[in-house]
């Protein structure tokens, strides 16, 4: 294999791919990029066996072929080169030579045959999802995914496609984020398609979506693998198996007390008060009384704090405890702007928060379990 490629083009693709590479692995080949040169392109693949990214860029191919190169070393080295063309040539015993300007480097690669087979994107069965919609869905649910490895089916978000809408749900058992966007058009979906997408794949997807000019993501799956094609990049991920909880059963139906507050005011108050919450639980207390909301916390270690927000409230007084981190993460997800509506039933029942914006095309709800305080 022998090619010449623009350093800027190659670095851009390596940047998009290197986050998948296993840093500490017992299988050395997984620390490598696979480079395959053919025609007028070089294809770059990285995998950790659970997921993979395959991308490509233009290159002058003098001799077609393939090689594997230590990913981190290659990425760090190319980042330090000056702009311009560089050549990559496969030598004997899997060594690879890289020349750029006055720099001449040889790196120790590994046999191409050792690199795992990466699944090919299935042709003909893809659903096109608007990039902007998917980006918003992920940003507003990913923080609610469980971190507990033992709760396997909660380690991802549920993507729900219908003929004219797209939705995503994530929960860790203490809180649940649900967002839906109507007015879509998915001609290939007749009834309802539910897919559990692992958190790791959502993180990769988030980064691919943030750096693409493509309008649509092509999504497909088979028995074991999920495929997302974003422009010329393809992300594959092993499917999460198991049953996602019945989230509709926990959606509050009769939260008849509500208060509307400016999101930046609420966020600032919670952050101030949370400084004095118990470090382990992060618990804060919300007291709603005639036309005011009081947010307070106290702990024997750090002291106590109370903030008051004046806001129209005409229902019976209520006191509810919540995990401050859960509230702050939701407010951050909506950008700490506009107004939010907090809906309650009583101190023991789940509270619901949603943006108070009737014109918003996204229906976004966040359910949070109360804490005993």
C-alpha cells in the first residue's frame, strides 16, 4: 500500500474515529486503525467490538492495499505535523512509513488479518431521520440514562419511530426524560419501531451529528447490530437486548398543582441552595405557598440555605424533596432559558417538569421521583 493524502483531510477523519478505539485492551489489534486504500480514497475503520466507526477521505493511491497503525500514536503524531500532503507506505513486517515535509517516521503496525470484521451497512432498508431532530432528542435524554452497569436495559435510550413522529425515552429508575416530535415523515414505518440504543453509541452519534453538514441520518438494523450513516461516516453498535421498562405506566396523570417559573431563576436558585445540601443525596426542599416558591437545603457539615422566588401559585401549600442534580441537569438540557412548568400531586408522588412554550415543536417531559427529607 502506498498513498498520498492531505494532512488536514486525514486528521479530520481520524478525529471523528479515534474515540471508538480501545485505550486499555487485552486485544492489541483493537488499539489500531485499519487503513484501506483503493481507487481514489482511503477508508479508516476503528472498533472496540461493541461498536465501530468507518469513514474515508480522498487520497492519491499509488498502490492499493491495507495496513493497521496504532491509533493513538498516529493521531497524536499527525496532529503535530504542519499542513500539506503526506505519504503513507506499507513496508515489510507490517511497518508503516509516514513522510510529511522534512519529517520521516516509521511506525510498527500489525497484520491486517488480525483486524476484526466490521458489519456492512445493510442496503435497501434504511430510514432517513432528520439530523436536527435526532440531535435534539439525544441532547434532551442522554443525561437520564442509568450509570449502573447491572441495570442493563437502562444503559441506553429507547428510540421510537412511527409513520409521522419520532420519540426518545431514557430513565435510571429515579427520573425519566421523554421527548417527542410530530410532523415527521417515515414512509417505511407502518406501525411502531422501538429500538434500544446504548449510551456509548448515543455519545458517538452526538459527536458525529455535531460535525456534519448532512441533513439526514440513515438508520438501519439487523438481528444484532444498529447502523447509523451520517454523511460518509458509518457508526455501528451492538444492540442492547432485554425489555425497556413500561415508561407509560409512570407518566403522571393527575398532577393538578402547578407553578410556572423562569428557567434561569430556578437554575440559579437551585445551584446556590445545593451548595448546602447533603453531599451524598444532594436533596433540596421545595415549598410552594401563596404566590411564592421557597427552595432550601441544610446539612450538619455545611450549614443551610434558602432562596425565595415570587411566582403566581394559588393551590394548596405543598412541600416536596428532590435531588438537586436531577433538576439542574434537566434545566441545562433545555438551555436554561424560557419558562418551565412544575406539576405536582403531593409530596410522595412523582413531579413532572416541562418547558412552558406552546409553540415548541417538541413535546418534552421530565418525570422525577421525590425524596424523603
